[in-house]
């Protein structure tokens, strides 16, 4: 990936990137805020459809 013409590759933190495979072009985003929001919405007995927009 270091040799290709990508600015960055974005992954979620649900996919582990081994230490030896990490490169500057990989950006890892946390899914924790999305899961927290989904749990709150479900707890409040509301629709989670807004999470898919």
C-alpha cells in the first residue's frame, strides 16, 4: 500500500491491523461512538434507521 497512489485507506477498529503491518496510509476509525448511539436509541425504544443515513 505504500507504493500505490492512495491518500489513505480507512478501516474500522473491528479489523485488527498487526503491528508489523501498520503503515502511514492506514487510518483506523473507532466504531464505539456508533455502537453507543445504537444502544442508547434501542434502550429508548426508538428506531435506529437514522444511523443508516
